[in-house]
């Protein structure tokens, strides 16, 4: 029997993907509750992959404990390599039951763009809002708190773990993100004896780990500071407490030894006010902000080689 083709039916192509993602969501739900019941069985560091543990052991062996730290927020800047313009429409329909024609997302968009659409869909479904009102409230919470889930928890008593399961963890990222050899080469060229590389994300740990693993760079970082959705009140960027948390976990006390790259202007402004050396990433194709949030601005992470040659290996 000839194999049936689903090329003309995007919904049928996505169905197996959604089913696989739902299995992962169920697993994540019970793993979170199990770890809450038996915390002594789980490692305390904010690392959940074998590569992160390997990097941490290697870092511990280094004699220089006073290295500066370069904080990267790169998980939501990733280009979706296999994204068709129907994809976000289909995902929103399958996962949240929302169908809006204007949500067709063109190729070349990032994880952040996909996430934004699904967050709007979550607002619509759980707060019974129109598309326009959902978008406005989502943006208001982002401006006020730095993270939509903070506003949902604060004003609507939304369960943040449920939110994470229905939005972040439900995304079939395995099918739309591929390894990035250029990014990996740039990170490999950084001299680890001179600077520590640390992930710093407003996502929950599961999402951050999934993205860097799929990019093929999870072994490049010595740890990760993430937004703990199980904690209340939620601590996230651009709040000062979140930056303090990141410094403590990365083992750095001097603000002058903190370097930071992020695509959020709000986060960059907050970091620079604290005294961090901050770089705003505005990728090519995205409009430049009317007011630059910090002194340094780049279009591509490769530009870090020019800005901070002291951290790169001699060629």
C-alpha cells in the first residue's frame, strides 16, 4: 500500500507533533510535583541536562574563581528554521482552540514571535478576551512586569505551572529549531579561562534547556538562571531581584564583572543602571528602537568578537 501523503493538509502534518508534545507536558507536570514533594532527591543547581553538569564540573576545576560572567539571553532570539506561515495558526488551534487567520506567521521569525502569539491566545481563552484586548493586556503586563505570566498570576490567579504547560512546554520546538553551528563556533572561541558563560532567561527552566539543547550549545554554558514559575511572587527581569539572583547563582559579586546581552530593551536598561556592561541585540530586519536602551547595540552575536576581543581566544 502506498504511503499516504499529508502534504496538502497542514493540520494532519501537525497532529503527531502535538500528540508528542502533550506526552512531554504530562511528563513535565508530574516531574515538577515529584521534585516538590521530594526536593532532597534533586540537585539544587539550576541545571537539568547532563551537558550543564559536565560544564559545571569543568568550571569547578578551574583555578581562577574571579572570572567575569557573560550572561546570555538567547533562547527566545532563535530563528525558527522550519516555520511555515501556517504553523502558528495550527498550533494555536490545536493547543488552545483559538483560530485567527491574521495569526499566519511568516518565515524568519523567532521563538519570541511564536510565543507572543500563543500567549495572546492563552489570554483570549482563559480571560475570555477578544484578540485586540488580549494583545493590549499582554503588552501592558509585559511593560509593567517584564513578563506576561506575572500579570496573570497577580491579577487573575492563573496557575503559572499550568500556563507553562499550555504555552512554553507545549510547543513542538524539536520540529522547528535546528543546531546553529555559527553560534556554537562563536561560543567555542570564547576563552573560558577568562570569562564564565551563563544563561539568563525569563523562561521556565524546561523551555530554556530545550532551546539551547536543540541549538546544540547546551554544553557551552556553566549554568542557568531562570524564572521560577513555582515561586510566588514571581521574580523576573527587569526586576533588580532577578539580576541579584543571577549574580549569586553565577558566583559574581562585582557589578563591573557582569556582561549581558539581551534582545529586550527593558532588560538592557535595567542591567545598565545596575552597572552591568550591557549589549542590546536587535537582529537584522527588526526596527531599531527610537531610544537606545543602553550604550552598546548589535545586529548579530558575532559582533561580540569586536566589542570584547579580550574574551576571545587568539586566532
